[in-house]
């Protein structure tokens, strides 16, 4: 299927590896030029070079912490008239309710709620003026099914979901489509970190921790960045114009619900 976005320009955050890279690769495969951001400059440049070589698209890199205003400004300036925005940021650390203070919540909200909101506010006026735009926020399956030890993430990402629910319907008449992708466990560094924590807590090997987690997923495996990226690319396509303000789970069936 031709997604109809060849020649568009996309911002992809946290794009040097994991789900962000999966989205960047999928968009590049459709002929989309990219502005990539990640904190680690070396990994970012390696990813950019690989995407240029594989897909022949223009790739601009802006290294730095996207949760800071100067880096956000640099990313938006590098993108210019961005047609597509994919927001993404690593989740806050796991823990227990009794161990979190005000500063912990503020850091989580800044990274996983206010930063994507600021990026959306940066690109929306241009998208509205051109009467076309696609925004995909990578949030978490925990928005639908909270993970107790990820209370900071549960809180911040649910706030972002509320913002998108209203804003997506305000901008839909202007041809701008905003949706959220909610990943479950995918084969990324984040999953490895979580499995490592379980391994230490339960006194088992990391392979055993992973097998135990896989057994809780109906698909009996972790997702891949490539298939996640493909879903993202579709939501950024010409064919997704009637999908407004939705929260699409990619969790292998882990969330058990009729609808």
C-alpha cells in the first residue's frame, strides 16, 4: 500500500533506537524526510547514516534533551514546515507510591506530558495553515491498564491523553490528525531494564524474567520496533484522515477487554 506521504517532512523524537527508530525507519521507507532527535549524539548520527543509506531520504539530526526548551526550539527550527510529528520520550523510573515526591512527579509530567504538548503547539499552527498534518504520540499501554510500579508514567501519560482527546477534535476540521500509540512490551532497552529489575527483585535470571513476562502476553512474545513503526507510519498516512483522537494499543493482546 502506498501511504501517500512521499516528500513529507517529519520530526521523530527519541529516534536513535527502539520504538522511535522503528517509526523513523518506517516513515523513511515511505519517502519521508526526517528530523531526528535523541540525547546521545553518537547513536543518533549512526542511526541517521543508516537511514540515509537504506532509504535515500534527507535526514537532519538535532542531539539533545527534548524536554528542554532550547532543544525543542532547535528541533522545530530544523524541521521548518513539519508535516508529521512523532513525540516520544523515555518513561520515568519504576517505584512505589511512598517513594515519589513532588519533584519526581514534576519531572515525569514535564517529560511525558508537557514536552509533547509543547511540540504539538509548535507544529499545529503551520499544519492548520496548510490544512494537513499528522501527529502521533507514543504513550504507553499503562494508560489503559495501569502498571502499579509505573505510577509516574501512568500519571503523566494519562494527562497527555486527556489533552489529545480534546485537541484532536478541535483541529480535525483543518485536516490535522492526532492519535496516540500505546505500546505494551516491545523488544527495546526499556523492556530489558524492566526485566532486569524483576530479575533482581525475584532473584531469577533475566532470561527467566523475560520468559515469565512473555507468558502473560497472548502473542507469547515481545513486539518489535519494526511492526510498531509500521503502525505509526499508517497513522501518519493519507489513509488515516478519519482516525481522530484514538488510542491504539500494540500490546500483543495483553489488555483483556471486549472493547
